[in-house]
């Protein structure tokens, strides 16, 4: 089977979203209704980490670009050593998160 190497080509919007996500990760706002809402599901040392980011600004962004933005932001905040622990990086709009029951699935009652 052939191997195809594909270069990522993020849009200018993706770079803007990445910067906003990094800023929020570094200095989370106290306002519970503020977006983005970042869920880090960390079962413990040496276990895979799952990331969910609920954000209205994902509306016109593809699922692949959403994941790339989350992974790039996470790497800037935590570094490559922690990046290898990521099992999944999932970006959802609030409506998508509600439909999927993300907050409830994570044992949270603060549904976005």
C-alpha cells in the first residue's frame, strides 16, 4: 500500500482560534458562561489524555482543523512531552456538545 504524505495547511482563521485558545488555557476566565470551555480528561499518570473544547467559534471549522487547533494550542501550553499522551482532541460547538451529552458523560452538571 502506498504512503501519502500530506502537509497541513491551516487557514488564517485557525491561527486566530489557536491564539485565542492558548490565551484561555493560560488564563482561564472565572465566568462560568465564558467560552471556550476546555475539558481535560486525565485518568492519571501514564494514561491517555482526552481533550474536549466546546466553543461557538467552531461553527464553520472542520473537525480535522478543530483537532489540529486544539493539539497545537496544547503543545504550546504543555510541550511535546505531554502532547504524546493525547488520545483525542475533539472540538464541539455548544449545540454539538449538548447533543452528544459531553458534560454529562464527563460527570459534570455545567452543560455548555
